[in-house]
């Protein structure tokens, strides 16, 4: 049985169908890169899985339990956490307070303040600093660390490299290797196709709310992905 099963999810913004009958499964420890042009439906899909956006139809099954009707907070407690685009930290609160607030909804698990800081050592000297005063890379690290404080089994990452310097992006992805080692399931939205393919084990391309291509990263070519990205071909690789 898959850890996470997305079953014919349809999500809308008013009359606009942003996600159109999308289905896929993720096993424990899966690393799935979700790629596609702006407006393809990637963020809406992540928000729907997280419980922030209500689906129009379809089902989300997590560890054998249908969570489609659960609020986001309940899903966090079960083990689904999201790092949103733009980080959305509490800017006037210290980094430590941002992390400790997230722990209120935490599941039992190995992630706590000490282990999170081991994974993101760049945050250690910034614990007493207001989150709004951090650099972009430090804020992204703090946002991911905050999600980890809930001890997620599935972590949804939305555009974590957006607006960051190459050095900051490298630091963030280096820290993410700690999550990979612990077997955390990761669904990653990433515009940098090369980095997405290097980090992930599977790739899924979205186009106008649908999935024209998905497969293991070693079994799809960059050309196939780009064709699907721009709607030049519709091919599913298993």
C-alpha cells in the first residue's frame, strides 16, 4: 500500500480548473519532482494535498486513511507538512519561536530543536534574531526547519530555490539530504529542471492541470520532459 495516494483530484479556483483529474501514488521515502510552467497547477496541487485548498472532487488517501475532508492542521498532525512558496515565516518573531510554534502540532518523532539545527546549522547563530531580518537563504532554511518540527512523513516543498542565490540554493539542498537519509517522502516543486532531476527519484510534469508525463528520473530524457512541459507531446513513462 502506498503511503500517499492521490485519486482523480480535481481542484478549482472559481470556474477555473487548476488541477484536472490528477492521480499518482507515493511510497515511503519517495522523492518526486513536480515540474511545469507557471500556471500549470503545481502549487494548487500541493495546497490541495496539504489541506489548504479544498478539492472539487477526488480523494486523498494517506497511510490507508481518506483525509480528503480533513483540515490542514489535522493533516499536519497525521504527518503531512508543507513549505509554501515565499516562506511565510512570522517575521517579527525569533527563529526559535517560529520553530517552537510549529512543534505545537508535532507528531512523535526524531525531529526537535536540536536535530533540526543539526540539519540546518546556519540557523544556530540566528536563533534569537527576528525571522524577518534573515537573508533569503536563511529564511528558506528556517521555513523547512519549521515544517520538520512537526515530524512529517510527507514533506511538500514549493519553489524552495525561488529568489535565492546559487550558494544559498546549494546550502538548502545540501541540508535536504538529511531528510532523504531519514526516509522522509518529499514532493518538490522546482523550476530549475536540472536540479530537480538531480535531487529526485521520480519526475512528474504538469501542463494545464493534467499530467502528460511521469516516470523515474533515470528513464525519462530532458527532451521528453521539455516536450511535455510545453505541450509538444503527451507521453507517460512507467
